[in-house]
């Protein structure tokens, strides 16, 4: 372009186009028994970092790696975020984020009570519920006993087999995600 007696001028602009990462946080179980979970993102490009939030503190073994384990300080539901950033030569960057949620539950510690000897075919079982809100289920090895309510820790059992009987308490949390069993031996003596 000319402007009267001035010489022509021109300028050059350099534009760098950066590809935006396509972050994929991967998959993890929706429910976990305990306070630790393995996270495995599927990396796209650039650098990545794990962060998260929930009812307690989170510690990542290697937060900059796609694969890391996350340790939480309290039970409950957490959301984990994987952020990937592609940074250009001039410091400008493009980022993408993906998330997944995991709920952590306490591992039950089933307790069927102490072994005992009883007179008769009936016994009050002294099981203990270790996690509030957990599910209880009593069973009898050999299936020769009935229960007044097999879903409570202090169930009454009736058997038609005298002598040694084994009763099993199963305690579960989160629909069976976390489960534990304990067995008690009851010796039933037939009354004269």
C-alpha cells in the first residue's frame, strides 16, 4: 500500500495454534470399601494433574501421573478431577478437564458373638453390628435352623439338630460392596 510519498510498509504476525487436550479421567469403581482407590486417566496431550474434593482430605501418590492412587481421610462421596494442559512456546495454554465420582465406605467387622452351650433348640444370638446402617444376615451351616428375624444382630435361632451348630453372620455395606462374615459355634443340649 502506498501513502503519497511514504514508502510501502507491511507487518507479519505469527500465530501458533494449540490443540486442546481431550481429557479422559478413565474409570474407577463407583463404590469402594476402605479409603483408597486407584485412578487411571487416559492421557491425550500436554501435562496433567489430579485434584479432588469431598468430605475429607485427599492425598495422591503421584498427582502428575495419569495413574495414581488416591487416599482419603474420611468416608463419603468424592469427586476426582483430571486436568490436562497443552502449553505453547509463548506460555499460552489450552486446558480440558474430566471428572469421576467415588463413594468410600467403611469395611464392616462382622462379630457373631461368643461360642456357647444352651439347653434346648432355641438360642438368642449375640451378634454385633460394626457399621451403622449396614445389612445383617444370619445363616446356619447345614440349613437346619430357622430365625425369628435373620436380618438383626440379636436374632433368635431354632434348630432341630442337637449338638454342635454353626451360625454365620454376614454384615454388608453399600449393597454388598463391603462384606465380612463371622461364625459362632452353639452347642445345643436336648432338655430331658
